[in-house]
């Protein structure tokens, strides 16, 4: 699992990436995207708390039932999934599935009276596993800028963000202010 995560961060050599991709049955022509699932606490002090880690584990189990396990990685307060695109399921259908899953999971958090927002960032589609780092970065940016994105689109409840839909907003992502 550590090697797969290092591949997403771009810290493996090309040969090491090839080995990991072979294990995951990924090839250089696959269209893939990285999806990041994250729990955002309403209280900044709650980030990385025991409660947040516990809820992340509960959500991870639900994701294991929802998506192929071999492409799912968990680290602290976020879960990462490498999605191999296929012709049977279009991008719009897949995004709708994610939106439905997000709502159901958010409703369960509310039922358990947990003050976390369940957010999903969808990275851009890339060709081949050597470009997964770009998709991973995009998926994290979508979550990092969720509050700004909500203001721009006028939807305070938006919780699933597809970076390919951000358009001009990408210009501003390098600006830290």
C-alpha cells in the first residue's frame, strides 16, 4: 500500500511505477483518474482527531463495498481511489454514483450526530499510470478549495467537485492567498 501511495505522490522511479502498475493491472494506455474522499471537520481543531480517524475507518469500509478494494488507499483522514475509466460506465454516470454515495454517507454521519462533512474530489482524467500524480493533485485541490468553489457556483452544500468542471478556477490554484 505504501508503494501505491508513493506512486500517486510521484516519489517512485519510472521502473518502480512500472512494477506497482503491473501489480495493480494498470497499463500505460488506461484512462484513469484519482478520487479523494475526505472528512472535513467543522472544528479545525478536530482534524486528525481520534473521532475523525474512527469515522474515516467506517467510511473506508463503505467504500470497500462500493468500489474495487485493490484501488483504495487510506491515510489518516482521507481515502484515495484510482478509478480506471471504462466504456460501459460514462463519466456522468460515475459522477452521479459518487454524488449519491456522498449524500448517503453524509446522511449517516448526521444520523450519528457527527460534525464532519464528507467531501469528494475528482481528479482529471489522465492517460496511463505515469500521470496519476497530476490527477491526485487535482483531486486534493478540489477539496482544499471547496469553500471558494461553493461561493463561485452558489451552492453551499456542494460536496462532490470534479476538477475538470473548474475551468478558469485552475488559474488561481497556484495563488496561496
